C-alpha cells in the first residue's frame, strides 16, 4: 500500500477559447472519447457532472473559464509506462525523467496512470512545475511544497529539447512569431505557427523558439530546440509550420487524421507504419534552474531514448 493516499478521482477542467459556445455534451464527447454522446448525456442528466458547481442541461453552452467537474468511478485506464526515473532529490525538489507514454497530470481516462498520482502516492503533496505532453519524454521539475513551487515560479528555468523531425533540417533558425488556432483543422485544439499575426487571429500567443540542427539526415534529422516562451504545443506546431514535422506525432505530424483515428480506436497497421514510432519523437533533454533554497545553479541532462535514436540510424 502506498504511504500516501491521493484521494478519489475528481476530473476538473476549464473551458478555453476552443470550447466557447460548445454544448457541454459535445465538449465532453470530444475531449473524453472513452464515452459517446448518449452516455455523456445520461451522466449530465443524472447530476454526476456539474458546471461551476451547479447541475446543467446537456445542451448548456460553455462560456470562457467555465469549470466542468465530475467524479468517475468506473473508468478503465489505458496502459501506460509507469517506470519514471528520479535524477535528483533533496528536501525541496525532485527532478524526474519521464518516459514517453505517461501523462503528467490526470486527464481523460488517466488518473492512477499519471506521474502526479505516482509521485503523490510516494511523496505526499507535490507540485509539478512544468508540463510535458503524454508522449514527450524527459526532464521536469517537481516541488515538494507549495511555498517552494511559488518561489520557483518566479525564477527562470532554461529548457532544451531534442526532436527527431522529418526531412533535412540543416540550418539554425530562430522562429519568432505567433501561435494561433488552426482554423483549417478539424481538431479544435490544434495550433499553427505564423511569422506575422493575421487579421482576426483567434487567441494569438507570441512564441519564440531557437532551432539548431544536431544531426542532419535525408529522411530524419535531429534538432535541438530552445523555447524562449512556454506555449502549449510550441515546438511541435512551430516545426510543422516550418515543414519539419516531429516523427510519430499524430496531431502535428504529416497527417492529422492519425490523431482522429487514434481517438476513435481506428488507427491501422498502415497508419502505424507511416508514423514509424509509437509516440512523438520529442524529448526534454536538458534542464538548468536555480535551486529554490540555496540559489545554486543546477544542471541536468537526459540521453535521447533508444527508440528515438533508432530513427536516426
């Protein structure tokens, strides 16, 4: 038995720009695909799901920052790689090396199969200081106390990523521009990188990423990415817009239909062969940050996982 009990599962999320005016039942069916529209409608009508703490109808139109909450008890979690590594630990801080098939925070059907749950069960209260996508591997920092997390939020960590991309990436570049909603995509959360802000752009965010070729190839290249801003999907969306999609990326790869098929459980062997790797080839390789108590500069590194190395051979 774990020394700490993380407590019951509470699924809580907030509506963002991509969900405004969307009926609650369609939001849930689109975001949590392990149930269909009719199943979500039944659960809303039963009062199991609330918005801002109140019962609503399935057709309730979501507004910006609405908080959707429910407490599921019957979700079967998909398999995940639960073998994370601890690179550094002291009384205030953990540096974790995350595998490439593990959610950081509870999301969708994942609760116990998340880094947050595993760390909470072992250490008690933890505060994960950075987000990595489920399929992104590598380093991230974790504070053991809220006061440490607040202190670290005021300091700057320098992050370096390694990405295996399609094509011959042979020139260093600094991609400075904007991330905007990709209105041409069927996937509401997808973003695209543009150098100049178009008129009428939806929820634009400035983004700057320095990209340096590490190993140049014809089919695949290895790129080191230095994000100067910390935006959602920044590296993946930027590389796709530059013509060098990340290998194995279902959403920002050569064919976004792979993402839709994956969510529906319809990904074929031919699709998997085209992707070449079971997860996106993005790795958090280096992390530099000041210690929250002593101020000492700490530097950490994580080698490129073997499944990514194999693409370059």
